[in-house]
C-alpha cells in the first residue's frame, strides 16, 4: 500500500469494513463523552434505538442462516449417507437448541 491509488482501491474494496470500524469508534466515543451528561431516560432510549434494532435484526438472521447451511451441507453428501447424516444433523441441532434455551431460561429466572 505504498502508493495512494492502492490505498484508494483498498478503501473502495473494503468500504463496509471501513464504515463498520468508523461506526464502532464513533459509538464508543459518543458513549464515553455522553456518560457524564446525565441524559434522561427518553434520550437514552432514542440514542439506543438504532443499536437495539440492529441487534434484533441480526438475531432474526441467525436461525435462517444456520438452517440454510445445514441443508446445504446435508445436500452435498452422497445419497447413501444423506439420510443418516441429515437425521444426525437435525437431532444435534434440536438438542443443542434445547440445551441453550434451557440454560437461557435458567439464567433469566435465577
């Protein structure tokens, strides 16, 4: 990255990464600088809304991505092993989901 053209090309190629880092840094600076201001509950709610929305959207995307990757992985196997492996995969996924849900419930209710 010695010349400016290579740097500009890298920035254009990785624009989402650059904006993500800028957003994280700006969010941290904003959070630290607004800490001593003693904002009202409504102001805090309005400032935290975009982050909450983003986190909920990420949560909604996780399950379809996991299921799609499981289906793709099971479909790439040969036909003889496909039935056994698909059953094992589904059982493993459901059992780990059940265990994680139970741990979450225990931690919330405890």
